[in-house]
């Protein structure tokens, strides 16, 4: 069943200044390139002004500075992209699920399942686990012993949550994600590795999203903590005892080593690496593929990316990089000799 709203209805629900025909009917969101007359797009970057002029959208969302950039029906917002996201959520609500437990689910008698929970086929829920109201547990999910999941959680198929984890409200966990597996704790003894039991938990706050195949290890002694509003992309490794501050967003394939502490409102680019026991201040941005090898104490944007080039040029530059220390010593020596010569001339 399709959903549609008049532009006036959208502005009434979400705010913003409405300019132009308020009766335009909107059924979906779309890009400026591909929008149809029954769709709404957004404009927030001046380099796309030509696309705005050519768009087939029935309406657009613009910022205050661009309120007169088009004569199309439009909603003026302080943050067009965020407003676009809200409109998309309005037009594309999450599917509803009927409460109930599939006959093939295996649930321990001591587990506490709220009557308003939906549990799909082949789910396993162990002893002492608690699932709160309006949560949806997808097919093939596993919830370990004594784990607590707050209300309005959504576990997509084949999510695994180990024992003793604590999950706040509104969790979204995508397929293949693993919460609470053992951290990589081993000790060498007489030529052999000894496993260190990982006895901490994973504690996750409210409104957290975890991407597909992302893993969050349980703490070795203390807990691994993911604070409120954190958004994790696909295929991220979060090691034991890591703490990620509220409303931080981390892009795909990032790796965070054990006991690292990431501040609030940080942005971590795809493929970035953060070494263990480091600390990142609040409001730190780390560029994609950056290796963070020491703590970052001040907010700001940081990058450590070697620019790509043709293979033969890269090889030549790599040879020079290997001799940087030697070259630096030679330069210092030349500077000293030059200073002596200037002194003699004077």
C-alpha cells in the first residue's frame, strides 16, 4: 500500500517554511536526477545547481540561503539533508509485525518474553534472557543466557548475542552481527598460548544501530560499552573493553583495538584503524584508511593517508621514504656547515 502526503501535511508534521503550492502530493523521496512529479528531493550543495534547475521533482527541500534558488514548491529548512531523512522515514515506515512466537523457536522456560514481542522461526533464547515489549527477533537469531534486550529492538535474521549482554531500547542489529563474542585475550606460557577468559559484558545504550557482520567483543574484565545513539556500519571490529561515546558514527571496515576509548560525536571513516589503549577526544573526525597510532586529545579532523599514484611513481617514492632519516641527518649537517660558513663571512 503506497503512502502519500500533501506538502502542507509534511510541513505540518516536520516543520520548516513552506513556499509554493502546498497541495502537491508526495509519494516518495528521490534524487534530483531521477525524481518524478510525485516525489521530493533535496538541495544543499551549490555545485548541484544545474541539477536543481533540471529536476523533475514535484518539490524540493532547500536551505535558508537557497530559498529563492528555484520556483518549485519547496520546504525551507536549516538542515535540508536531515529534513530529507525525516521525510523519507515518514514515507517509508518500518514494517509492522504481529506479536507472537513461531512454533519452531526454542525458548528456555526461564526466559522472560513480553507478550508484545515478535519471534520468528528457528530463534533460540537461552535461560534467564529477557526480551522487552515491541521487539522483533528475526529468523535464526540467538540470544544468550541472562542477556537483556530493551523495548523496540529489531534483530534482523541471524544476529547472535552472547550471554550476559545488556541492550538498551531501540537497537537495530543487522544480519550476521555478533555481540558479546570473546575478545582476543591470550598469554604466552612456555611456548604455548593460554586463553584468558573474557568475563566482562557488552553494554549497549539506547538508539544504537549495528551493521551487518559487525562484531563487538565482550570485555576481558570490565565491560565493552557502546553509548546512546552510536551508529556502526557493516563489517566493523570492536575489540574487548572498547568504549564508544554517544552519537559517534563509524563507517565500514574500521577496526578498533582493545581498550581504546572513543569520545562523543566522533566520525570515523571507513577502513580506519585505532590502536589499543588510545583515547580520542569528543568531536574528532578520522579520515578513511587512517591509522591512529597515538591518542588524540583535541577535537578536529585528522588524516594519515598516503596519496595514490602510478605504480612506478609509488615505488620510486617508497625508496626515498626508506631513507628519510638518513636524508634528514645529511640536511642537518649541511645546515650546520652552512651556518659555520656564514659565520666566517661575517
